C-alpha cells in the first residue's frame, strides 16, 4: 500500500527547478504531485510521477542526486474536519508526520494527501484499522 | 632604537664568521644527539666537519614539517627532557601537531630577540603593550609577552576575544602599542566605531602585526583607521615563535631577520637550489643557537626574497620581503593554519561524505571567512530537510572542533564543483592580500 516518491536535491539558485521539469517533460514523464521543501541554501523537490524509472534515469543522467522514498497516499473526506480525523488517529498511535502534501487529482469525492511518516507500516495499519482508504501506488501513478 | 646594538649592527664579515661558528656547533650537536639528523646527513653523504663555509649549507638536506610530524612529539628534540622548560605546538592541525621544546637558554634567546624586535618597531620602556595575540600552545601571546617585559614595557596580557572589553581596556589603560593579527586590528577598528570610540583619541602609537599574510594596502588601511604606525612581524613556532624577523620603524621596508640566530636562504621550491640574489623563492631557515629543537634547513614554505642592501636604521641583518604566498597549499584563516587535506580527512570521517569539496576563503568586514562546499551524492541525500541541515551543522562542528576555525558548510549539487584533469581545484581564495 505504499507509494514511491522521487526526491531530488536542488541547489537554491535560479533555473534549477525549471531544469528538472524540463528534463521530465522532454522525457514524457507526467508529474502527478509535487512539493518543494526549501532552505536558504538548498531545496528538496518531492515528486510523484507516472513513470518512476524513467524519471530517475533522466534526472541522474543529468547530474541530479535522486532518491526513492516510500510515502503513503490517503483518501481524505472532502469536508471540514476530514484531515483532522486522520491526524488524530496518527497522534493517538504516536506516529510522526515528517511532511505531507496534497495530490492534484481527486479520487471520486475524496481528496488525496501524501504523507511521509516516521513509521510507515504502523501508520498504514492504524489508518486502515480506523477505516481510512490508503491508495496503492499503481492506482495513484495512473490517476 | 637598538636593544642590543653590538649584535644588531655587527659588520657583515664578523656576523658571517659568527654564523659559521654557530652553524658548525649546531651541526655537531644535532648529528650526535638526534637520530633523524644522523640518518639524513649520512644519506646525503655529509658530515658536520665537511661544512667549512656558509656556502656548504647547500649540501645539507632539508627538514620539513612532515619530518616534524613523523617525529611527533619529541623525536627531533636535541636536549634531554630535564632541560626543556617550555613546550609549544603549532596551532590548528588535526592528528599530529608540530611540537617544539625550549631550554631555559632558548627562552632567554627568544625573549631577547622579541625585545630586540619590539625595540626595532620603536617600542620602549614606559610603553603600555596591549597584547591581543592568543596565549597558550600558540607562541604568539607568550612570545610577545616575555619580550615586552624584557624591554621594560608594561604588558597587558589580554589575549584574544571579547572585542568590546579589549576596546574599553585599550582606552582606559592608555595602551600605546597594539600586538595582534592584522585582520583583528581592523575588526577592532570596526567594533570601536560601533562603540563610539575614536582611535584618534587613543594613545596607540605603534601596532605590531603578524601571524597571517597581509598587504601594503592593508597597512595603509590599518594606519588610517587605527591612527598608528603598522609594523610587520614574522615568526613561526617551528623556528621559535614571533620575533624571527621584523620591520624597523625607520624604513618599514623589509623585515630584518636576526641573523646571529637564524641563517636564511631562498630556494626554488621545485629544485631546492638557491635562487639568484634578490629573487623570490621559498624561505629556508637554519636555527644556529637553539638547543631544544634545532632545525637544519627548515622549509618554511613561505615565499619571499632576501635583501642584503644596507638599511637606514643601521642594522646589518638581511631583510626579507613581506611574505607573498606559500609554496604549499596551506591557508591561514584568522591566524589558524589550515591544510585542505585536513578538511578532506574530516569529511571522509563523516559517514558517507565523499570528499568532493571546495573551500572558498574570503575576507568580509575584515575577518577571514571559510565556506566549505560539499557535493551531495545519493549516500548523503535525504528527502528530509532536517537530516541535510544536520549534516551541514555536523561538518561545521567537526571542522571547528578539529581545526579551531569557524566555517559555513554549504551543500551543493553533484558535479557543480569544477574538475580539471581528474584533480579538482580545492581552494578559491578571494582575499586580495598581495
């Protein structure tokens, strides 16, 4: 039930983000979701793409440092308090969220949030036990 | 002003005769008491008795900083430990520093030569010397201190740091002489301005600056901002400490090297041969009176030239030109000696860090800055900001702990540091010093 995210190290200088998106675009890789964490010196670009291998290969070939990270995609009811219920479940199980960001597409009536947890398997179990829908990677990549 | 007029103005023939006698004595001594020298002289096929003139010096093998490290800590000492009264070590080196030992007579000599140096800079009894060189294993603080006392001046052993307090004391105590690194003097000037203290209202008359390279332009800036005469002093712990050579206040042109104790040569760092008189090359010094750790043909790695032109001050000792660089890759950052290889060793020690790095040295607000750029490869990379920031902090901390120099670590993308013919350029020094 895990989703594979690609993380890219980007120096904080002009044109680097554009370079990543250009390379992916030229390779025909579609970005499904992204988030950029930034500091004064560098940034970490996190991507969910339709073709992970191709994305990794093209970025590496062009000198970027790339890693794969397991994240979790969770369906969130698209109404007030929807996200809160999920976070409460995590909190009561003492699971930390390292970071999170929203997926572009909706899944039916629900929004989709990407989570990076400190304990991924435990988090998936806790969420499923509470009846939340955790999306499989294959489903997400092709959404 | 002379401290020891007889020796400072000794006619050249008499000075050279004295040098030869002292050289022969020290060679006999090290050959008999230091296994390293016996082995190296034997390898070169020369005995102390073969040295019949100062020109024969060229036949002797060199001694290097690496030889000192290999002999760590006491292997090159020529006096028994019972006769050693003081130990100093070079500042800021990882692993094995270079250790030097002084007999009571060595301390007396150093004290005299430092007093001689201060006198040459125009310092005299009645002066109040604000000694902001660091006290400790570093030779700067104690060397200047003893010399100041020998001269009969009043010395304030303030050491480094706490600039605001330094300025208050300088003002309230009526300091007339300042001794510190040239960059720290400008840093003080800036701090004083912020405190509303005007150097024109202070009693400072002379500043004696050393322990790091500086330029004529910087002299002009210091003299203007601190309202004093800025004098260049040279020394290194291996040879003695501060007071090996100093400019006289009369000429402020070249540093008199005290030739009755140190024998200077200028060599081509590539061939090891003497350069033509007056030409630039690497300074090599033989200590001819030291007992604790005499050094024969020690390669200082400092680039300078030697002049035997008569000086208006009347001293007959040769003058070395202001240091114009190094024949190795050593950097001097805020007075701390740093070799790129030391930083490389620290980076290798940090798990996973591939030593692809670049050191950028600059001078901002009159203080040296060091930026260590490290390429982030897959082993180092994390998708979490805190992990990468932690890595940068760890690099900064380890460099500070090991080398005593503050730096900022910057993580950069792979292959952004230029590689040339397989060997990367490791240092960019943006300081305009010469």
